[in-house]
């Protein structure tokens, strides 16, 4: 049987599995509405329960949609944002078969030890702790089988859902959002690229004392298996009730891990949620900094896009409308009227608000992480219904989504920092030319071609 046949069979199987779970939830929703019931919160809980039982990309897509403002109803977003990328781990017979497929039949001889129980199980794969013959403790991230077919099947269904969304509500054109989601999901399946992303972060943050990035072991890695140094750490939420100084230390490390690579190299970690970080501690168990654990969702932008982000910030700070409009145009927004600029500024002032306020503060008062940005997104959506529609550029999708995710982690930690000063320190001496030079040099060192990255950043 050919690979194409296998892929087709895999897609059919995926359609059946997804259809059973989602279809059952849909029937219950339809029955409720037939009898005059319309409880979006209850409907969202049904959908979340169905998605939570599925392995694969659809659960990841659901999490992602929950963080892109106003693509789905707020009630759905609040529920889906709580989906965890955790699923029951596949058993040892499965692991043996998959490891043999990646490293050959004598794969166990490549390790001094290999844990039979998964340390973590997520939407696309699971992690096992192992030890090399040199004594190094490592994490082996093993992808589930037939994920290529699952991604294509799930994206096909997502495209249908987005098409329905456009017909029902044309305020935001979701086609570019769909294209960006598809590109990044397909990229996450390539563990060789993720290895390059991890190497890129080691290059950018290697001198940091607050952020640790694992070392990749190429000899024990393939396109579907990624072996990296094991970073010992504790969950960030373990410190939710710790003294403010402890929580602020972790928040500053998080700020550095996210904003420093963007401001200096045009690179963002596009999936900032609690599961992608842990805290490394001293002998007494006190946090000393942050472990950055996952590199599947990394976005590399052209330096001009970074310049647009900086211009928008400074334009809002100085009330310079021409600079603001120019920034939106650099980002890829087209045909912007005065009214549409003002609508977009509602959202921009919310995102940039903590960075424009020169004082120690929380990121967003006492709001919950699930509600972060929802009020502002609703205001923008209502205004776009009157003045829109607007097509959201692809580059904006993950930048925006990541900023919301980052804010949610700050809220979880209850951090109180001067975000204005942290941001301006990261921007000190900024120039797009310097970003271009640093980016090109770093990409060359880790084996990522500049031309490939530029094509990805510009459109795919």
C-alpha cells in the first residue's frame, strides 16, 4: 500500500473519530436549541468535553482559537482556554514500535536507561525520560503515529467551520487566520525544525542566567523523535501562593524569554502557556529562573515587522497617528479608514497598555486569565460590524495570540512589575538593521536558511 493510500486511510479514520465525538456534542446542542434552549456556556462545555478525549491537532487548534480574540463566542473561548494538552499516554508496546520505527530495531541499545512510563502526554506526542551511556538525563519526545493525516483531516474540518463563521458573521475575515494556523500546525509535526528552533533559542539566550534552554541530541533525534537534555523543574503554579518577590522573579524571567528574542532577533515563542515552562530551583527549592521546554510553535518575523511593532508602540505612546497608521500597514492591514484605525487602536492600547504605564502594576488588575482581553475584543468586534470587515494579516495572528497567552501567565503568577521599563530596556538601541544582522547570523549558526525563514515569515 502506498504512502498516499496510508494517508487517505488515516484521514478517513480521523474523520470518523472526530465526527463521533464532535457529532454527539453537536446533536445535543441541536436538540437543546430545537426546544428553545440556547445556553452557550453549556454548549461550550459539551464541546470541550468532546475535544478533551481526542489526541491530535484538533485539541491544539481549540486551545489556539480560544486565544485569538473574538473568532469564537466568549462563552466558548472561556471553556476552550481551559483545555489542557494532556491525554492518556500510549502504552509500552506502542512506544517500542514507534521507537524502533525511528531509531531501528536495536534502539534500546542506544540508551543506558529508557523509562517505560511517559513523563507527559500531550496532543501530538508524549515524553519519556531516558539516560545516555554518557550518563546524561534526557527527554525523548515521541510523536504519535499518523499525525500528518490527523492534521490534514482536522484542518479540512476547521476550514469548513471557518467558512460557516464568515457567512454568519463577516466582521472579521478568518481566511488568513486559517492559513496561519495550518502553516504552524504542519510545522509543529517536523521535530527536526523544532530542534533547530531550540538551537536558535540556545543561541539567543545562552548568556541568560534567568532562562534555561535544553541541548538537542541530534544522534537520538529524527523528524518524529526529539531528544533534548532534561531540565529539572517545578510547575509555575506551585509558586502561585509564594511571596511576591518570588513570583516577580519568575515573571521577569518569562518577560526576558519572550520579549528579548523578539526585540533583538525578530523571533517569538508562539505558544506561551503554563505547560511550556517550569521553574528551576536551588537546593532549598527556591526558584532561580525559568526552563523553556517546547519549541514547536516558533515564529520568525522579517525585521520590518518588528519595526512595525515598535512603531505602533511609540506612535501610541506619543499620540503620533501617522506613525500608528504606518505601523498597521507594515503589519499587513490594508485599506484602513480613519474609523478602522480607531477601532484597531482599541485593541492595540489594551495589548500595549501595561508597556505604556511607567509604574509597578499587575498586567490587568484582578481579571481572570480566561477573561483577559475578552471585553476589549468584544468592543472591537461590535465596531467592526459597523465599519468593517477587516482581514487580519497572518503575521498578526500569532503575535496577538502569544501576547494574550503571555498576559495569562502573568495573571496566574499575580506578578507586579514595571512592564514599561522592562520593555524599554529590551528596546534599548533598537534598529531594524541590527535585528536583520543578528537574525541572519543566528539562523546561519543553527542551520536555518535565511531565504526559507523569510518566505515563512512573509506568507507561509
